[in-house]
């Protein structure tokens, strides 16, 4: 790892890496070929994750979680990046949004996700509302004390079919200084409720085996107990998850880049052309140098954002900087690794082509690079009234 770790964090890293080397990486090619994780393999990884205390490690000890701080979670997320997303996701890190559960919601939704009895989906994206989340058409209208939900979500990802979803829906219009703005509320929606359909959606060439789902809601009646948090505060809740989520994307990008750099370095040191290792030629050696510089810079950016999060001062632009830089660094490392391997980099017999494919989605999900740059630009100009 590029950064210096405490002894405790080194032990945490080594434990997670050893587990993944033994129980996850050997299944990567099979999962990529099948396009899904055989349930027995997923359950085995899930069980081992619970034994090691990795399951729900991001949630407080007071509710049965691991209680790890942001620094410790960044170590784990970085190691997750070195492995198949479809496989390591069986070790759930339930969304912190569930900490907003109150009353009966705690026993019905929060605690079962901590123990692994239930899994949830974060359902925000729609066919016509991806980057433009405020363009969502999914809506819930009040009828007495209840709400009636209609609409559709897609590109909702998970390793396996979930039991319920945190669904964001428009519940009205608010007048703001910038004009009318949709009021968005988060709802807890069970898969088996009348009018609810969860089904597998499009198949992605990145992270094969990590599935996307479509969620369809037709006159779904929700009681007041299905509202998560306060009515109209859905985006406030989503922002809490998206910010740290983007930092974790950055950490996983660093882990994947490290693995590819290791493969590229080994190949450059042992593959010979014109009588010497190809790494001895500047055309290849300089690629390795730039990859190493990029990785170190990305690690430092993640570490800075994590410190800000631990101090309670992390802003949207901090997470955006991590997301855009780390994802684009990874894409450069992945492309250069393919180039160093040459034709073998695109052959199915080696993992390079799979890691290259898996790297591409990082610039898209959890907010595209363009959206991240918009967030950063806004943070620069808004204090000046622009």
C-alpha cells in the first residue's frame, strides 16, 4: 500500500487481503464467465465475512455492527477494490441511511440488515433521471395517512435479490430561492408488497455477476411507518450516503489500481524483447512511473477526505475530488496495463482484460466524472455569488 499505516490498520489490511486471496480471487474467473455468483460461493463468503467481523463493519457497535471508523473502513474498502465486486459484495456494508430508522423500523429493517437476515437496495436512479436526480418521475401521493407510490427505478445494483428498497420519490413541490424544486421523500418498500415488482435488469460488462435490478411500483400503498426519516428530507438522507460512498469508490479504485500495477510491474520485469526486460525501455518504464505517481496521489486524496470525514468537516466537493481523480487514475492505470501486456492483455486467459472492463464503470456510477466536476465548480463559484 502506498501510505504508511498504523500497526493495527496493517493487521486489518493483512487479514482482509489474506481472506480475499484464499476465498474470493480463486472464484473471479468463474463468476465472470457465468455472469453470476453461485449462491453457495456467495453464502460461504458471507459467512466468513461474519466470522471476521467484516459484515456490517461500517455500522455502530450499539446496534451490532463492527463500529469501525472511516480510516479503518478506508483500509477495508481499498482491499475490496483488489477483488471481484460481485464476490466481495456478499460481505454487506448496509447503507448508513438505515440509521434513520425509528420505532418499529429498527427491528423490521435496520437490525436484520446488520445480522444478514435481510438486504436492502438504494433506489434513486430512473430511466430518465440518472445524473439529473431531480428529474425523477417516481412519485408518492398522500391519501389520508397513507402514501400511494407509482413509478420505476433502474440500474439499482446488488449482489443478490434484496428484501426491501429505500425508494426516493417526489412527494410535492417546494418553492426555493432558485425556483420550484421537487420535494423528495425516502420510503422503505418491501419486495412482497402488493403492486411491487423487483426483477433483474440490464447486464453490464463491468463487474459481471454484480447484478442490476429494475423496480416497478403500481399503486403501492405505504403507511406512515414506511417513511424513512422526515417527509421531504429524502435528498438530505441520500447526500449522507453518496458523500462517503464516493470516497469508498475512490478507495476501491486505489486497490484495483495497485493490483494492476503489480501485474504490470511483474510482466515488465520478466517479459523480454530485444534481449532485455521491456521495463528497461523508457516507453514502458515511464508508464510504470506515472502509474505509481498517480496511485500515490490518489491514496493521499482519499486519506485527506477520510480525515475530514472523521473530523466532521468533509464537504461534497471533497468527495467529488476523490471520486473524479481516483476513477480517472484507475482508468489510466488499466489502459496502460493493457498496453504493457500488449496482445496478452486482451486475452481471456489473463485477468487483465477483466480488470480493465471492471475499471470503466468507476467513472460513471455514484455520479459521473462530469457531475463531480460540476459539484467542484459550484463549490468554487457559489461563495462569489456566481
